[in-house]
């Protein structure tokens, strides 16, 4: 059990820390969600989210986890047996692929290296081979949270264009939105999946979906069953009535505050802060890796994520024993390895409401645990992070 003293450091890659001003915005009694007051807030949130997604198009919002938004992305735009191509990146691409199959789609996996990211040339080649344009949608996890790898969406978009392929581009931005640059319209994204609990600094509980006009046209004709996720029904309603059933109104107040918070720093400022803090984490890991038992999971250094770093550990303890020690001894929570990476790596979440001392504190707890557990590591990881952020 974690020690019940001091502040718990939530260094998992989501849910992230919810700042006090957002907690206060969320803290309100239930209200009449059909009221003009809520209508104003819902409209403000809609417009604000469009700025965060960098789109001029509609964003749909559900009371759900990110899995719900995935399901909405699959349920709305395809008819049974239509082919979608999901690009392999890690645990989250596996689960999205599984979901597409369960919905009766012909779900094909484009094989990929979890440590390197999606190869634009491989995507282009697969799309060129699809001369009959049977592939109706391409699913890409922008930032693969299970490995700490951020795919180059602009390059992948170029590959799709080079192949002249008309499939919808579906992008999961759950661990990049609001922490790393993402441009829905400029990068030609048709269906964009988001969630509330990472860069948007909320509790878990909202699934978000950005939808381009091209995707909307497919939604009109798709024959797959849908009710909760049906964007056609939602579109007939004003923004505050678009939720199927009762709107989770308090969340809209939280989102309104989160968007305000992000825009006070500016989105570019938010991305720059994430990049700086992530680089400090990488400097620490680079020092620790000199001992031989610790290393970056992602080998493609250019694609290491600014919101999460996955650290492989090859002994003498497995990564779960390591992170539980970090939790129990220092009250610092790290993420674990998912699927076949279970026990092999821990993940440092560095996204959301985060500053330098929070990063230093997390890194110091990790370095102390490396020492306590006798994990061979290079000294000076924390020093390198301090030197970088002090510079
Ligand atoms: N996609 C990515 C990239 C994620 O990181 C997550 C959750 O961490 C999900 C999808 C699923 O979201 P949720 O856990 O909210 O269902």
C-alpha cells in the first residue's frame, strides 16, 4: 500500500492530475441540462474543442471512456463487412482492431514495429495495392500510450495522398490531444478520437469525436447498427442536447475551464512545456541506461513521445515489482507494461497539469528505487534532468 502521507504523484500516462481550478469548476450540483445557461456552456465548449482539435467541424461528446469514442468511430461510418486497415503500433492498436472485428468489419492489421512506429512507406504500399479501394477507413493511434511512441501523422497523411487513396483517416489522439501538436483539418483527419482524462486534465468520463464532412457523408449511408453513438441523431439537436439522454453537464463546466487554462498558456506554450519536460525525462533515462539494465523501449529516437516515456527494465526485478516499490516507498505511481510488455517496462506519464518539480520528484523517486532494488544504472539521471531544465 502507498504511504498515506504527503502528496501522491500520479505519474501514470492518464488519468492525469486534475488542477484545482478544474476540480472547482466540476464541483456543482446537477442542473437542468435543457436550460439556456447550459446551452451557452455547451456552445462555448464546442467552439473551444474545435480550437483544440484545430478543426472547423463538429465535435461529438459522450459520457464514456475513450473506448466509447473508439466504438463511435467504428459504429458510425461503416457497414458490416467493409474493410478497415488498422496500423499496428502497440496495445491500443490491438484493442481498436479487435473492436472493429467485433463490430463485423473486415479488420485488417498493417504490421508494424512497436519500437519504431508506423512506416509511411509500408502504409503507402498497402494502399497502392488496394486498387479497388476496398479499404474504407485507416486507423492510426497518433500517440501509442503503451509504448511511448508518437507517429508522424503529417508523413502518414502524405503517404495516403501519394497512394491516391480515398479511405477515411481515423486517428486516436487520446494521449496527444492537448499535450502534443495535433491538427485535424490540416492533416486531413476525418474521424478523431479523444478522451477527457489526459491532456484535457479532467476525470475519466468523456469520449470525444471530431468528424469531417467526408466522414459525415459516410455516416449518412452506413448501415451498421448504432443508437448511443449515432451522430446523425445528435446532429438534429442543438449542441447542448446532442448527448443521447441526460447530458453530463458538470463535465462541460470542467471542459470549459480546461480549454481556458490551455489557451491562457497557449496551445503552442503547452506543447513546448510538454516537449521540455519530456526531454528532461529522456535525459534522465539516457543516464540510467548506461548501467545496462534500463533502456528506452522506443528505438526510433525521433518518435519518442512528449507525453509518456516507456522504460524497459531487464533485471534484477521485473517492472511491476519495480513500480510497486516506487508506489509503496515513495507514493509515486508509474504506469506498467500492457499485453506482452507486462512486467517488462514501466511508463512515466508526463502530460497534463505538470511542472518541473513534479518531474524532478518523479525522477528522484525512480532513481531512489533503482538504488533500493539494486537495478544496475548509470548515476546522475536526476542531475541531468535538473541541468536540462535549469538551463
Ligand atoms: N487509446 C489510447 C491511445 C489510450 O491511451 C487509451 C487509454 O489510455 C485509450 C485509447 C482508451 O481510453 P479509455 O481508457 O478512456 O477507454
